[in-house]
C-alpha cells in the first residue's frame, strides 16, 4: 500500500485519468433513461448493470463486497445520477458535488472531506482495480437514493429520483411535493405480490399523505395496469399526478387473493371473510384427530357468575387443600362503587401458608373483551413467581383486594396457588368503604343467588392435545369450546349442591403438541361471537387480534406458518373471559410455489 501511495503522489495526473475514466463500454449509460426516476440493479462480480430494465456493459464488476460493506464505482453513479465529479488541480482532490453536500476525496492521504469535515477512508471508500469505489451508505447519505440488497436475487437495487432545479409554485415559497414510485421489478406473474417502492418526497420535509389509484396487492389477469399516485404536503399543496404501467405476464403464481394471503401475508394479518369463501374453504372441513390428556392435579374454583352482580355478597366459596386455581370474572351492575375481594379463611388449629405461583389479573375496566384478554396475556407470560401469605389458625385475611369497581366496570383474574392445609376462599363483592374489620365480612355477607352463569369447583386446569399434523392434505381444524369435540368439564356447585358444567372451559390451559408438522398456515376463525385473546406458538406470544376483536365469520387471522422442517410445534392457549365460543384453529396445507 505504501508503494501505491508514493506512485499516486508522483503522478497524480495518471491517477486522475485512471480514476475518472468513463469505463462504460456500451453507449453512454444515461442515454434514453428517464429524467426523473430510475431503477439500477447491480450484481456482485458481474461486469454489467441494469438501468431501468436496460443492460449496460461495464469493463469491471460494478459491485464489490469488502467485509460487510458493498462498494460501487463513483464514476458509474455520477454518469447515471447526474451529479458533478471532477478533478481539482488546485487541491489535488476529486470534487463530488451533490444537492446535499460538497465532497472532496484526497486519494494520496486516504481522506474524505464532507462540507469541510474530515472523514477517514475506512469503511467509506476504497480504490479497487485503480478505480474509486464508495460505500453503499453514500447512496442515501450523499446522493439521496433509496436502496436495498435483494438476497434472493443477489443484487443491489437502487431507486433514484433526479430532483428538478425548483419546485416552488406559490407566493410563500412553499415547495410543491413530488409523487414518484416504481415497482420492485419490471414484470409480475398472475397473483404475485407486487412490491411498490415509494420515491415521493417533499423538499420542505412537511410530511406527505398519499392518494393511490389502481394500486393492488396483486393482479389476477395478464395485461398492463395503470397505477397512479398523488401526494399532498403538510400545507395542502398537491403534487402532479404520477403514473406508471405494471405488466402482468400470463404465468400464474397464485390464482386467488385468498391463496396469496395464505402463503405470503405476514403473521397477524386479518383476512376478510365472506360466506362463499367460508363454505368453499373453511366451514365443512375435517377435524384432526387428537389424543387428549387431562391434568387433574389442580382444583379450580370458578367464580364467573353472576357474571354481572346487582348486589353485594359472596359470589362463590369453597375450600382448597393443595394445588388450586382461583378464577373470577365479574361486572358491577350496581349504581354504586364496590370492591372485589378474595378472602382466605383458615378454620383449622394450625397456620396455613398460601403460595402463589402464577397470576393474571387486570384492574377494573368497562371493556369485557379487553379484561379477559389482558389477564390471559399476563398469566401466559409471567415469569415464575413465589409469593407466600400465612393465615393464622382460626383467622381470615384478604388474599386479593382489587381497586374500587365503578358502575359498569368489570375485572378478570386467575391465580395458581398451593396451600399446605385447608383454606376456604370466598369471592366477594363488598362495600367500597370498609367500616367493619375486613376479616368479618365472610360472616356478614350471604351467598348470592345463581342466575345462570358459571360457578363451581372443577377438577381440570390443563389439557394436552397430541396431534398428528405431518401428512394431512386438506384444510383441517381443531375446535375449542364446542362441547362436542371439546366437551365442557363437569364440576360441582357447593352453594346449590349439584353438578354443573363449565361452558367454554374458561381458566383451562390447553397445551397442543404437533409432531413433525407439514408445511402449513395456522389460522383462527371465531364462530360463536366476538373473540379477543392470546396464543403462544413455540413460546412466542401472538395476539388475536393486535387491536380490537375478531368478529365471527367475518375475519380470519393468520397466526403462524411452518416450513415442514420443524421437529414439532407447541401451541398454548387459554380461553379468554368475555369471548364467545366455539373457535376453530385451522391448519391449511401449503405446497411449494415456483
């Protein structure tokens, strides 16, 4: 390198000639190129470039990678983009003039000066094969171009808009915005997702709003389609309309919009449904067989009714000894503030300790779907906790005391507990202002009458479903909460002293194991009413939906995809309070797409 530097200093004129030679072999590259927008593709180690679909031959590769950085010949960029590039005899530097910066390159000292500020050559520029190459970051930082590396095609894709000299069109000197866009490639197949590259800009940087016409995610007939765009800046100035044709070849990638979305839409996408689509693809589909294992090691006390209480009292009450789950979901139907409390009573002669190992709770809110969703999210994502509360012999303590409920507000909470002795848990709606010692309230309040909602003591808190999803060939499903393929569990209401059934299996954690799943998309379809809740796929939380609710038979959400190489897929789910059932989890097989 030292030898090279000495040679450079000795004969700078020769260096200039070599560095600034126009090395494009074919006719001048910018001949016939649009004066406003251009697309440039460069491939590593290939002595050519593609400019707006036209191949331009070069006498050297136009893209070189050194370490993690791509380098591009600055002379080539100057020829295409039209910025100034010349040798300065006074400074013995190369001058590069852009609309953003004045750049001076001192080859002999390996220094760059941007608006007078020095910048080392390292990771910014290189001399390769006796030509000045600049790092890819110059494209945006100094030349104002957008770019990305297309790993699938192994090429650098550059999108550049040549700025007109002036865009001012009003007396206040506010500049008119410019609408520009291009497509990711010149032609597309039928049903192939179209990549729109936005090149619009506002010289005053006021922000833009967009008005498209003819823009589609994909096109389903061969032909040419006109796409137009207008943009408006923050002061209301509207750009000229910009139009381009997209060409769709008579080759099919996806034949329907549904098929395209199932294959390509990001996880979380909501697909709009209609009855013809549902009947054709999702309603009359088989269920995947499953092996069911029930975990009865933990007893659940369910206080889910009256769902809305209209008086103060004991909503439910029973005794646990060992592992338990406490589940409550209530709305305040009264015209006054109340509070929700879970009391713990030790009627024995020895202290009893309650260990809390997991919780999911949400403070009072008027939004029923949000309440159930948030508590389920917290329960499914909590780190391991270990909190202890000791209840002395013969005494009562408040295990949980919620903030005040205002009229119309509700809550949802579930707690996993372990006791080393019998504890009576009382779920209570009580005065917002406590005038009597709180430990006496279980004695002062009466059990509230049954009004048709769920309450009772239930033996199952977890179900495991083992499913073979390795070789099915048609869309298939599993169903939650239909009381047929997923039966409601049987329990006992100690107040009424009779058997009860838990509609929807709220509070039960489902753990679903799929061994060697084939390539497929996993979807959710609500069939009983509005749904909002979380699921986990291989430990990663997916919200259904991200905001709002999924409405029955109107929307389908893409939850997950497998590529056919995974050894297994683990799904975790807990029915969220406030949502309606049944719900289908649909497994849609995906085939290879050419």
